[in-house]
C-alpha cells in the first residue's frame, strides 16, 4: 500500500509538470526574435551592406549569443560601427551617467555613444551627426578616420524595451531614425517581445510637445503595450519630421497576451536597475518615484519593488496600503539601506511590492495610491520635484491632483478618455495578435 501511494504521488507530480508545460506555451512553436528572423529569411536586406548597429547587453539571440558577434560572423555583411544608448553598449554605466564614444578593442569596432554630454549640447536630433563630425575632424587613428555614419549603408536597432514610455531606449531609437532619414540611410528595427505583455495600457497620455523629453517623446501613455518595432511605426507618423526608409522585422510566434517568462527566452537585464521581470512589471508605476524624494529602491537588490524613506514607518505604511485591497498586489513592510542613489547609507523604512496576480495588477494606479497614502500619512515630508515628475507623467494635472488630495479614482478618470483614444490610434501599428 505504501508503494502504491508513492507511485500515485509520483504520477500526480508528473501530471502537474506536463500540465504546467502545456499552459506556459512550451508546446507551441518557439518564439523567434527579430534578429533570428532576419538571418533566416531576410538577409537580402543587408547582403553586401555596411552595417551600423544600435544595441546593448540585451542584444542577444535565444541562445544567449551576442548579436554583435552574429553580425561579425556573417560573411555577406560588414559590421562597421556600434552605437550605444543610455548605460552604453556594454551596459556598464549607471542611470543618467554620460557615456563616451571610444574604440572597442574586443569588438574591434568604433563605439559611438548616443547618450552623453553632447546630447545636451547639440540637441537630440543631431546627436549622431555631432558624433560623426567629431570623428571626422579629430585625429582618431586609422580605425576612425572616415566617420562612421558616412561608412554606414544600413542602420539596425536591436534593444530590449520594457513597455514603459519612461525609458530612454525608445527616444534613442526615434532620434536615430530621424538622423538616418536626414542622411537617407535605411533603418531596420529587429523586434523583441514587450516583456510585460502587449495588451494592457495604463496611465496618462503625454501632452505633446509641452512635455516631450528624452524620457517621453510623444503621445503615448506610460504603459503603452507596444513593442519597439510597433513604436518605430508609431514614431514614423507621430514624431519624425522626415520619413525614414523603415523596415521592422517582427518576432515570430509571440502573442500580445504573453509575458516574457512565457516566451522561453532568457531574461537579460535591459538596464542595470531592471534586473528581473518582477522589477519590470512594477516599473511603469514606480518610475514616478524618480520625481519625488522617495527612494525607488536604487542601491538595493530589488530596485522599484522596494521603496521608502528614512521618515517612513514600514509597518504603518504596509497596513494602510493593504487596507486599500488594490488588485493583484500585497505590501510587506521593509527596512533597507541604499548603497547608492537617494539616501545612500541611510536606513529607510518602506515596503516591498509583491505582485500576487500580474494579470489584474495595475502598476500606475498602484503607485498613485502609494503616493496618495504617503501624502496622507506624512504630509509635507513627501517632496515632489514638479519639473521632473511632470515629465514622467507627461502632464501637470496628476501632480496637482495628488498635492490637492484629490481621490486617486478621480485622477485616473481624468486621463481615461485620452487613453481610450490612444487605444484606437494604436491599433494601426500593431504587428501581433
């Protein structure tokens, strides 16, 4: 009888494993990234061409092989230059740090920074042009004598986005598209899945051009539910002053309702402070904290999932937040000491966000409730930085509502009509079902 019980237990466990495999999509065709589809089906687009590549550490195929190396190994194309967004091609710079252009001895290629001091000096649209002029006029050695833009026949962009408007990779791509349009250089986007799904949309629409910036270009919501390829198509119509010769290579076998961990693809940090899918899930809302004197968890091992300040009592805050019964989330009191960024070396009280059901969790509504609750508990201790906060939100009405004590439901209702209109417009640019 004991042996039969053990056998039944093992059978039940095997059944559950098989059931789990069937529900997570492993029986479906493997998801193929844009770069893999390019090499398999569309080499004619780049055969015999000199390639410029905008990428970073997230530029990998499904086997964790660097796309930089994949391009270098292609006999029919010549990779001539790399271009790095915020954090750099190697991803070694922290948020907001200026990144310099240099020659990479490992890749044996010039690496041009699309994020740094010259971005602020010469203006966003002409960033690439300015870098090229620099290398045209300086004595840079035999590897950088002709200027990389002049040596590029086709520009390719392949970076993992995180589904949130406040992410500079999107602006980097858009401005590179504009520069390539001006230079009559074709632009190819190798698409990747939206890691937090391509169905849900949330948050206010950016008021353009008043709040257009490098952390939000044009009329999209905070959580836009689009891929980089879809955004490129949207920017072509809604942002670029000159049209670029644009090609998007879609992902194969990805569906809009799939989260990244359902694709079978390996997660690689797209930027230093989004180490996990969990952090990306809460990021659309928690990025608002960058415009406040609250720690958003930078300098901890759980950025954006952890938040707080030295003057917050984590027990009290967790109790108040959990009493709201917000969908798909539970708050746990926590104390932490950031190793860098806000409150470096200071003990902070606060909470960790535990998403219990990501399909009903609303990151932006959740963070608005967090801010409203902290405002109720601690009053003037919660300091907003209006100029930056409004850039993140894309308007000034959300902050006005929070500071005046307006109910969060009313704040959300005010921007819902704009979100409904965006949903209709977005449909023109969607590549996946």
